[in-house]
C-alpha cells in the first residue's frame, strides 16, 4: 500500500469540516434569534416610553386647559395661554386634539378629552378634561408650543403657536 492509497481511504478530515460548518451554522442561528428577540423588546420598551411621555404631556395640557377655562370663568372675555411642551417624545412627533365625548379607554363616551397620538408609533393616549370645561368643537395641533385660547362665546380651542 502506497502513501497515496492510504490517504484516499482516510475520512477523518471530513468530520472536522462538518463540525466547523455545523458550529458556524448553529451560532449564526442563535445570534439571529437573539437580535430578533432584542429588537422586539426594544420596540415594546419604546412603545411604553412614548405612552408614558404622552400621558405626562396630556396631563399637563389638561391642567393648563382647566386653568385657562377658570380664568375665563372669572370674568375674562378672551384668554390666550401659551403652553410649551416638547416637540417630540422618544424621537417621535405627536398630535394633540381636543375632542368632545371621547370613547377611549376608561372613558364613558360623554367626557371631553385631550387625545394625543404619536406619528411614528401606534400609541394613542386619552386624558379626560374637567367636567365644567367647555371646548369649541374639535381642534388639532402638532406637539410643541401650543396656544390655548378661551373665547367667552365659544369656549376653549387649541392653536399652533407662532
């Protein structure tokens, strides 16, 4: 038996190659699964962050609307309050709407509210207004600096700040 015939019948090197290919394949699959799981966790955390931030902005805005309404009820014919809020929350813009008879979560369908909706993420937050606040139909503005306008004949509306 020559040296060449002896190596032709030897298949030990094949098992090492197969082992390396399988190891690389399994490692690639595990890393891909970790990246997918991590991105879904990050997306859920982003949604929670946007929800929390919009809720905070909505509560502040509802309080400012209530204050403007009280000033109007105390004898002022026209009140204009400038409310400064962040233009974005968690790197996404948002829209603020005054709505009559909101039918959102935990609302009975008869309460006026502030509706905040994120533009890049599917998050909507409803914040109820005080019962005695009169709003002038439904008005909508982008997040950021907002003017709350009280008109004695119409009630409260939102306007974009100049």
